[in-house]
């Protein structure tokens, strides 16, 4: 299990990473590990709220780098909220590029708007 990480600046501002807390708790419940450092956000991105789907994708493109520790592993990518999938997609691309064999995404919530 790999948490979708915050950028270090946002982490230091908040003092916690909600996705890592979720991943750690879930991993403990199912007897797995949630290693820190397998995926890092290498570029600070603007908040996604109010951005279109295309703007969200551009905002997070190439914002993640994965460790070679993922090579040959199936990865469950954990995040708190799934809106358009742009962030999860960008992270999954980085994990695959580093050698993950399979990436699946699990989120606590799904955000959407009624129009």
C-alpha cells in the first residue's frame, strides 16, 4: 500500500498526511505494510479545487517520482478523495515508470457535483 503523498511544504504546514494515516491504518488492519518514500511528490502543485479536469491533469503532470523499491510489486495507491482521477493517474504513471507491475487505486471518498 502506497499513500498518495503531500508535497513536503504542505506536509510541514499541516503536520500530518491524511493519506499516509489512512494507508498505515488500513495496512495494519490487513497485515500489510504502507512504506513511506516509495512515492514522493517532487513538485509542489496548486490546489485542485475549482480547476477543470484538463487543468487538474496539467497541474499534477510529472509531479510524482517513485522509488525503484516498487519494481516488481503490485501497488494499492491510497488517497482520501477521488474527484477526476488526475492526481491518482499521475501517481500511477510514476509508479509504473519505476517498475510497479500493477497499480490499483483506493480512496475513502468520491467527490462529484450535481449539475
